[in-house]
């Protein structure tokens, strides 16, 4: 965590990868952006990284090659990103493959950002970028299927409903501190 006038967390660094997991619209990328901007953490958005490496958007990959092909790429890049201590904002379906859950357990610490389908729908500005968020009814069903998977993969959980980003980020910092995931770097 280097940089100008950041919070005093800037004297600390992560000892291993920390994964933000949760349903589409849980705020993983927004939390990641704030943790990077305000506290100077290295943060990588796994979906954006995959899109850059593949030179195609997620919607394109789903449309051209199907979900299974996307999932294989997701695992490949999850493991690649896990080789450095950093915050990794994962895609909402990362917990679908047990292999990904094992990667997260093996390398780091997973924080589950909890949201409901209704709250998520209100937050997602462009549903066209989410091939699996078709409508509210199917999102409600999907989230029910996913909740046990998030709980299985998570080392900790934060509720995001009706809560400001700043408070959610403070909860993340608290989890990092209390789980001894930060060390002094000077
Ligand atoms: C998916 C979530 C998306 C993206 C892909 C599949 C899912 O990520 O990885 O569209 O299966 O829930 P976000 O959670 O960042 O929207």
C-alpha cells in the first residue's frame, strides 16, 4: 500500500489474497475500488482481468463459447491472480466450481458480501453486462441456489443491505485486522 495521503493503513500490507465474493450487485467492485482509492490496497477485478487477457467481454464469451468455457477461464485466472497478496473482486458465480472454492481456501481469505436479488437489481445499472441476471424472478431463484455456496466458500460475511460503502469497507478492514491478514511494512 504505497501512495500519497492515504489512511494510516498505508503502512500495512496484506499477507495473502483476500477474495470478495457474493452475488452480482453485492458491491464487490465498488468495495474494491474504494479499498484501493482510500486505503491504497492493490485490488484486481477478476472479471475485468479475464476480459483484458481474453480480449473479449464476458457477454461475448458467454454468447460465443457458452458458460462452461467462461467458467474454465474464470478458474484459470483466479489461480493466476492468487499468486500475489492482493484484494480480488471475484465474479458472482465463482463459487459454482468447487475447484475455485479450494483455490480460495488454499491461497487466501474469502469475504462474502451479502445482498438480496431485489437490492442487487436496484444497484446494477446495465443488466446487459450480466448474462445471468435476466430478470428479478430468475435472479431471486439463482441467489437462493447460490447462498449455500457462498456460505461454504466464505471465511467471513458482511451484510450490505441498506449500508453505505464506507461502512462496508470499514468492516472489511476490521476483518483484515482481526484475522491477522495485515503486517506492518516499515
Ligand atoms: C456471474 C457474475 C458476473 C460475471 C458473469 C457471471 C455469475 O460477475 O462473472 O456474468 O454467474 O453470477 P459480477 O458478480 O461481478 O457481476
